[in-house]
C-alpha cells in the first residue's frame, strides 16, 4: 500500500482527510474548505478555485488526478474545469479544485461539501530523442475520426 503524507492548513483544522468510500473505490473525495459562515455561490457559466485546506507529499513516480464527482455533474452541472487536474509529486502547496458551473442555476458550495475526487496514479517520465523518420504503422498519420469512431 502506498503512503501519502497530508498536512492540514490553518483554514482546515476539522475537515476529514481524503478517504476511500468503499473497498473498491479508485477516487478519494476532496472537501471544500470555504468558511462555514460564508459559503461560495457559483453562478451559471462561472468558475472558481475552491480551497481544500490540505497539502500533500506524493512519492516520486506518482501524481494525483483531480476529477469531477459524477453526482455533482449529473444533478447540478458542476465539473472540474481542467479535468483531470494534475498534482505533481514535487508540489507542496494547497490542493485547489477549479470548479465550473455548467448548469442553469447558481450552486452553493458549503464547508465540508465533497467537491471532487482525487485518484493517485503512477507516472513514467520519458526521454525524448529526435529522429529523421518514425516507424510505419497501419494507422499512419490518420487522426480525429480516421478510425471510424
């Protein structure tokens, strides 16, 4: 099992740490660390950076992907704008979530609300080399619908 260290920031002394909701879950819920007495209202068509009040240290060779929660997307049109957002292993700042309201009504984000999910994934870094020619394939340079899909 991979160990990831989290640090609470001053505006999050009380919210739960990310946790898997079920034994087979891939994503961990991230909660909004907005002030309890000042919820954030996200109007239709607008975006906002929502704080989580958490920072973390991922091991080298891993990233965290921030993704929308399906229930918020379906019921309210709330999505993660840069989905998936990538948190690199050497980032130590606050985890923030860029939410976009694609719905028709304002959406209120309250303290502790589950706003996104985070998936930890392994990554490989590549070494790039320049060549004069690339190996041939059956597909070649066909793209953007060339396979009939």
